[in-house]
C-alpha cells in the first residue's frame, strides 16, 4: 500500500513554497519544510523560537487585518487565501499568499497550517501594469476633455467665418470650412469612442480585486488632473486621507469609474468653475465624492441617470458627445465592489456623485 503520509512529506520537502503546521493549543511549530530556510533565512529546526521575529516583520498596515484573519482562522471560519506583506532587513517588501488549513485532533488539539507562496514578483508586475493603466486612463480622459474644448473653439471660429466670408463664385472657402467643422466633430467623437471602448472592454473581463491603499492608487491620476487643469486655468482640487485606508479594488476598473465621473464633472462645468474630489475614511467604509459647480441635472432627468442609453444623456458644454452608457457602467462596477453610487444635484448649482465602499478586513467566509 502507498504510504501517502510519507509521500506528502517528501512532496512538501521538495517544494519551493513554505508548508507548515502550527499547534495553536501549545504554541509550537510542529512542522515546516526546508523551503523555510531559503525563503525566510532561518532554520526550520528553530521555527518556533524564530516565529516572534518573523511576525515582527509583518507590514504595520497589515497588523489589524491579519489579526482579524487569525481570529477567524483558529475557529475554522475561513478558508480563503490571504495576502500579507513582510518587511525585509533592507526595508524591501515581500508579498506572500497564504492558503490556510484547520484541523482539530481527537484530544481537542487545534492545528492550523497551509502553504505560503512568495508572490512578490507577480505583485510588482501587476502593480506596474495597474499604474500604467491608471495613468493611461486619466491621460485619455484629460485628452478627451481638452481636445473637446479646442475643437469646440474651432467650431465657433468656423461658424463666425461662415457668416463673415462673402460667397465668391469659384471659391472653395465655404466648402473647406465645412470640411474643417466636420473633421473637428469627428475627432472629438473618435477620442470619446476610444475611451468608451476601453471602459466597455474593461467591464467585460473578470473582476480581480486586491487589497490596496485607495489614497495611493488614486493619488497619481488625481494629481495629473490637478496639474493639467491648473495649466489651463481651470480649478480642480482633491483631498486624500492623511493615513493609509485599505479597500478591496479591481484597480483598473475602479479608476476608470473615477476618471469617468471627473470627466463628466468637467464636461458640464463652465470655464472658471470648480471640480473637487474628496476621499474620506469612515469607520467601516470609504466615501469618495466628485463635486462640481456646473450646470446641474434637471430634476426630471435624475431618476434616469443610471439607466442604459438613458434619456438623461446630454452633450457637454463644449460639444462633447455621450453614449448614455458611462454612468450605467460606473454604477455596475461600483456595485461589483459591494459599494453604492448616488447623486445629488441642483440645476444651475452643480452635482455631487458619491461612492461608498466597504473597508478591507471583512472576509466572505465569516458566518
């Protein structure tokens, strides 16, 4: 008969991941594989003595999060993977994914164990990709808004010249003005369509949520908006939490929601008006407000804002086109994150869109 226990121990010893068993009842590490020595720079035979030092390396922002996880783990109320950060001697961050296991022996002894995988390389690649996509999405929204304003000015000049220029036999001036006007309109629509395609493509992919500091994730794109609008003489401000606030986000999808809301605010705010983004930490949630001093939304249209191809859709003040899908997609993505998206608006005074998301730290396996 195959000795499965011996086979599994040999498999664990050959693994590059750290596999372990910890006795909760007596506080001893009963088993840890050889990978422990390489991954953590310790000695497997001294794992119990080295455990306090290893736990001291946990990233400060992860302490409360993991304490909650531990309370659930040792009472067999969680089976989901969890990601944790350790700070190395050189202050470098190591990311690990823990797959947990729980068992109670016949004598009442409680054992927890599992596997720790070093996912640092993958996390760095994913974070770099997220940073690139976030900046790309913000840049596209800024480009769409700014070019819309420029092309709207071109359209106004065309209209003026049409009135001022006499019709001269054989002259192609009016024909060329028509071409210029049509090209300007098509250019604005092309940029907007490209952004809409990006958003639609994003919502058609699976949700991949990571525990992230929302201020860190949104800080760069919000700063891009602030610097760009300052150069153009417009007023854009943002307020971020003073300390890290963690939420579970699909970074790419969620930042597209924020940039879409900001783009809408700019679209319906006259030159000289203000657009403000505030991120506030609440006891169990995070609140994000996008407020503008724009033209507001007529009361009769507000009930239809989040409908697909809504009849509430309107072109922007500078002629920006709209499909009527943006806010529908925004609401869908927010609800995928177990959040809410609401709006308060007064015609002629402006609008405030508010997102509330649960803070990270609660686990789906809690029951």
